[in-house]
């Protein structure tokens, strides 16, 4: 270019201009190209033929399609190359209407299209769904003698029919072909795969004489999409045995099949193959490997792949964070999110959707708020994403901030969908506000949104946890009679829970016996919980027989029956059950509670004296207990669940993890600040009574979330009103 600037412009030949423009286009040097164009114009050089072609090429190569089009329209050019260039460039920006216009203009100008033109325009027709245009072009090609057309054109026509869903037309064309190459066979297989015809794809695949990596991959995808996951995995091993080397798309397809089937061993076998082929550093393959391990529940392997990746992208971070979240490892998800952000990675919409459930699981309200601020700062592309907004509402609900959840929910007008309403209805139910849940459900229906089975589960759950028996029956009937939804096991479980919590144990028992589908352990377990609430030992023993038969290895139900015996002070029965639990090798999850203070999560385990402030907490709890006794509250000693004297039982009760967490919150949070405590198991009644008393004497609101319910304690009362 320096030589060009120093040279005598009038003496430069047209071929020199062409060479310089070609160079500018290849180097994508727009400014230099414009300078050359300016010189050409100033010297009245005629822009036509090869010079016009080079000028158009320069502009489109530099990303100036509109400027290239202006030159193109002025050029008299009968070469098909330039028309192909412009059609292809408009196809890249998905302006398919302009592609068709140029194609028709080219034909009207008498310029003969070549195989590249036909292949390109057929892709445009497929992408825009222009079936009639594609059929017209098929007819045009027949007039030209389709048999004489190149294989690439015929294969493009096959691909067009498959992509617009006309797989029968593709098959008719395929059967009429006098010669088929490997691409023709692959196009037919891929067409069947894309249109759900896995059996037809398999039959074509069996007839294929020359199987390429594309045909093998297409069949693996076909089996995977049809749910024939083990066949997909088997086919991969057949492929490698036949000597055909899989590419990254094959590996992704088979890893997806392993993930969907939960076949960890098969996934590890594929991983070994990847390592043997030296592909363990490929970004695309590593992301697929992590996803497979995460979906198979092996986060240790997923983490190892992640840590060894030489290069990561945002998808890598999303996969590891989402994997931890879905495998109930929220602490690890939060840790990786913090590491990602500190490494200057910018979270995208999927990152937000992955981390918010982890915040909800931990009730990490402060972090959830920070993420919400990030969403707002990043404008409409995140804050207008309904999926993200639904996740934010769910996060606020599960962090106990129901008012914030409702405020955000109200801002979604008019974009609330069924998921949005269901999340809000479930939130009200989770917090014990059954009437508000019913109002939201009815408002949803007035807005014209038809409830589904999940939204009915949410409203039935809300009725159950608020003691709204009549309303629960009404919705159960509406679901069947008006909405024509057949009840699932989850709906029946809600109804059993509703009756059991309300003390209608015998009615619940008869309801189960009359169910048209076989009850599972969850349904019998709901009645067993009701037996504990209402201290019906005899019925509990009968119900437990059904539960133990259905899930003999589930320790939770043995512990539940042991607690029923302990509360009734049947210590011999408790001893027998504990021996049975030990003999079976079953383990009970230890009770733990946690609280977030100043951005740090503090975890407490029952009777654990390791926390540095445990002495201060115990002193506070003793003081609270003394205050309760003075006001006539006596410890609920039956919930100590142990055979000992009253002092031993009282000491055991004081060591419950939720009491320790509440005490820590009162000692360390500013006066008047809400205390938010989470527990992994159900809160006991003695802790429930102490929380009510603490809320009154400290003037604080205490929000306690147990394994499935929120308790809002304020001024000595609880939002649950005893229905928990």
C-alpha cells in the first residue's frame, strides 16, 4: 500500500488496481480499500468486469455488505462468481429474501447458475422454510436434466426437503437417483433423524455400503433422540471397532447418550477412548465430558476434568456450576461462581439460572441480591429473560423473602407465564399462606392461563399446610372434572397429607385404600407423618408395614416410627427399631442448621460444641429457657427422643441445631434484623415453641426453614398456625 500511495496514479493499470483491491480484501483492510476506490473514482477509471468484481469482493470481505451492494448494482457483470458471492453474503446475515431476489434477478438477466448457486439458494430456502420456492427449483432442475446435475446440487435438494419436514419427498428423490455418493446416504439418514424417523434411518444405514463418520454419528444421534440410549452407546463401540475414527460431534453424541441413561461406566469407557486419542484437551469434548459426569452424579470426576482443562469458556463454568447445583452441592456451586467472577468472567443468562437455585438451597439471600443487582446492571437482555426472573422469584421465596418475591413477581406484567404463577403459588404454600396461594391460583385462571398438573400440586400443597381441607377437596375435584387432568401419585400424596395434618387419619387411610393407582412410599409416608403429629401409635404401626415393604432401605421411615415410639415413651420399641436400623446398615442424616451472617454461612450440628461462640450461645439459650419457664412454658421433653431423666432431656433439647443457629443470629445480627435459619430436617415442636418465645422477647422476626416448610415467627406467634 505504501508503494501505491507514492506512485503516479494516472499511470496505474486496471490490473494493478485489481491486485491491490484483492490484497485489501484478503487483509480486511477497509480503510485502504476505500482509499483505492477513491483514487479509481478520481481518475475516472471505469468500474466494470474484473475491477468491479474485485471492488465488491473488497467491501464484502471487510464486512461492508451495503457498500458492496452499491458497487454491485452499478457493475455490468455476466460472471456467475459475483452473483454467488452476493447471494452467499446475504445468506450469512440471514437476509434470505434478498438472496431469493438476487437469484431471480440473475436468472432473468440470462446468467446461468452453477452448482454453487443452486446449493446456496437451496440452503436459503431451507433456512427460511420456503417450501414452494424449493419445489419450484426442483422443477426447474428437472427441466435442466436433474440427472446431469452435480452430486452437490442433488444432495442439497435432499437436505432441503429433510430440513423443511418433507422427508417423504426426500426419500422419493433419493430412490430415483441413478447414482448415490456417501453424502447422499448421509443426507437421507440425517433427514430421517431430524424428523424423528429413527427406524427408517436405521434401515437406510444398514444398506449403506460406505459408512462415513457422518453416517455413524447421525445414527448414534437418532438412537439417542429416540430414547434408545444403550443402542446409541453400542453403535459407538461398533464404529470404533470398524476402524472409523469418531470426530468431536460423535463423541458429544455418545456422551449425551451416556448422560441421559445415567451410564457412568459407559461414560468412563468413552473417556478412556478420548484420552487414548489425545482429545482430552479439546474444549468441546471436555465440556461434553463434564456434562456427562454431572448428569451421572459423579461431580468428583466432573471437577477433575474441569481442573485439567487447559482452556475454559463460559459454557465450561456453567456446566460445573450447574452440575454442583443439580447434585445438591450448593456450597461448591457458590464457590465456583465466586471463583469465576473473581477471574473476570462475565456471567451470562445460563450462569444466573445455574447459580440462583444454589443460593435458594443455601438461603444465601445476600448473594442472591447481588446476583439480582448484576441482572439489573446488565440491562434488558437478562432482566427481560422470563426464565431468569422466575428463578429470582424462586430464590427470594426460598430465602424467606416472600415480600421481595411478590414485588418482583408483580413487575413481570404482562409477561407472567404458567411457571411464574406456579412458583408464586408454591411459594405462598411453602410459607404457610394458603389463602394467598388460592387467591393467586384463581387470579392466574382469570388471566386466561390454564393450570397444569404441577400448578395443582402447588395449590393442594398450600391447602395442606394451612389446614384448608374443604378448599383442597374443591381443587382436587376441579382438576379432574373441569380441567380433565388425571391425578398422579403427587396429587394423591397432597390429599393424604391434607387429611393427615388435619387429624382425619382414618379418612386418609380409607382414601389410600380406594386409590385407583397403587400408592407408593411417599403416600404412606404422608400418613405416617400425620400419625406422629396426632400421636396415633396403633395406626402408625399398620402404616409402617406398607412403607417398609415398599422402601425397606429408607432409613427416614424407620427413624420416623422410632420417633413416634419415643414420643409415646415406648422405649423398648425404640430400642428394637434402632437395632433393626443398625443391622440393616442404614444411616440417618444428622440434623444441621445454618445461618448467613455478614456474607458468611455458619453451620451448626446438633450437640456440636466446636463453634467458637458455642458458650455464648448456650448461655443465651439457658436464659431464654428460664424466661419461658417463668411465663409458664414447659420444655416439650417428649421431643428429646431419649430415655432419661428430665434434666438430661432438657439438655438434649438445648443442643438442637436450629436453637444454636437462632441463638447465634440474635447475638451477631444488628438489633431488629430478621434472623433467617435453615435446617435440613423437620423442626421439632420444642424448638418451634422456643422460636415463638424468642421472637416476642427480642422484638425480632425469626424465619426458620426446615426440610419442606417456612415458619415466620413474630411477636410470639407463627405463620404456620400449627399446620406443619
